[in-house]
C-alpha cells in the first residue's frame, strides 16, 4: 500500500486538529469563545 503525499498531508492535518480540540476540552473554563478569538479594537487612533 503506497501512501501519497496528499494522504500524509491530510493525516497530519487531522492529527493536529484533534490534538487542538482535545487541548481545548481539557481546559477548565470551556466556552464557545475559546474557538473564536475576539479582540477589542478601539476605533480611536
């Protein structure tokens, strides 16, 4: 069974995404806000 570069690429992506999801769930304070980074931007320059 030969594994192509594309298959290796997708396997790596899946492993990274699963690892990050597990890391987020292991955090004590879990909320949807952790998925989306919200930064306060001041319009005053």
